[in-house]
């Protein structure tokens, strides 16, 4: 096990890499822990949770709505949870988002920890302290930024991860390579989802590398005033289409990355769109989806990154170099129209 203590603002998050879920009891007494567990994970690994108080969370983005979260608050009250307890999210990005949001707001804040069980959660969702819920189709519109007390990585959860969820997570890994890690491209190009599934040590190294990369950015910019904005690469369009078309987060981000590369080719002369697209397809990710333009533009105009009639759009200057450009919504609509027609 490798332990890293990451100081972010006034908080310290302890990250346990290559650990075992059994070690959770060393971090939090079982009688002071409540686990929010994805219902699929709970069904597949029921024996692991026998000694814990568990609240099952329905799988999927539909659970990230305030009425569903209200039900979790009510369960915590009925369990007699007080400020001496720790809430622990065990699952993918939906569960860690909900756990972080609930822990941050219940009793004005109780301790929280994460046990990510998907690639996506391990490299992105559980990192950085963004905890939020959706409002209708608008992604993560209500939330807080608060760091978890700990994150526990156990790659054995991935044994039961559906094949599609592996690709889903690699969208965020490719994003990290695009915005700041050009040197990762040869490694990713030389492998596939299937080869990483077989190379456990290489996978563990890749997960740790991605987690520490994101945490380093968050350390320097917890509240997204500078370089943390780069982590939104591919996400502006992704958040506008993900819920509308019931896409997985990774699929939506992959499509958003393709569009952002197209915009970058027009705005800043980016020349490597084909290389990025090829890598996305190599990891079994889509690069296009039909889009209802008016609704997509409405959702982008409610994006958290908008400033009046503009939005801070993350583009690529070159592979491994992300940049933030202010684009008018009119220009985005023109680019989107052109891109949709070119790919339809």
C-alpha cells in the first residue's frame, strides 16, 4: 500500500493506493461509519458489507437529484447519525458525488471518505472535492467544494466492472493526457482497454499517476480560478448532452473532446484532432452523437463556467497543452452547427 497525504487549502486528504477494502475498518470504526453503496456493487459484494450500516444508492445519474438526496438525509436521521460519524461513498462517480454532497450539508458537515469502484471514479470523480447534484437535465448545478478525509483504492472492485465502464473511465485519462501530459500518449497508444485489464501493475500505476496529476492541479487551484479550469476539457458540451441522451459520462466527455478539438482547430490552429480521435476510438469511445441544437445551446448557457454572453471554453493549443478561451455563445453555436453537419 502507498499512502499520500495531500494538503488542499485547509484540508488534508489521505489517499491509500493499492490498498484493500478490508483496511477501511482501520480508518473508521465500523460503529461510526455509514456507507452509501451503489446497489449493483452491494449486490455483487454483499459479504464485504456485513459488518457495516449501509444505505443502498440506486445506480445511475437519476439518483443525483435533490428529492433522492432528501431521502438519504431522512435515513441518516433515523439511524441517529451525529457529528462523530463518517459517511463513506462506495461506488462510482454518482455515489461519491452524492456522498460528498450529503456529508458536506448534513448537520452542517460530517466527515466523509470515498472508496471508488470504477475507473472513472478512481481517476476523476472522487478527486478534488467537487460534490454536487443535478437540477433536471443541468449537471452538478447545486453543490459544494469540500475535500474528503480519505480515499481508499482497491483495484479488486474492477473485477466485476462491466466492460463499458472501463472505456467510460479512459475518457478522463485521455483528457488528462490531452491537457497536460503529452508523454502519456505513447503508453496509451501502445495499449487498449483489454491490455490494461491484463496488466494489473501497469493499470495500478496509471490510476495513481492520473489521481496524483489531478490532485496536484487541485492543490494549486482548489476553487477553479486558474489551471483547474483545464480539467473541464470536453465537459462543456458533455454536460449539455449527457443527461438529455442518457449517455455515460465517459461517452459524453469523449464526444465533447472531439468537438473541443474541432473548435481548437479553428480558434488556435490545433492540428492533432485526428490523433485524439484515433485514441478515443481505440478505447471504444464514441466521437459523435446527434444533437438537438436549441436544447444543447440552452443547457450550455446555464453552464457554471459562463460569463454573461461568453463561456470559458477549454481548447488544445497542442497535445499536452490546454488553454482557456472566452468564446461567445454565438460563435459556439456556429461551430456546433458546422461540426454536427460535418459528422451527421
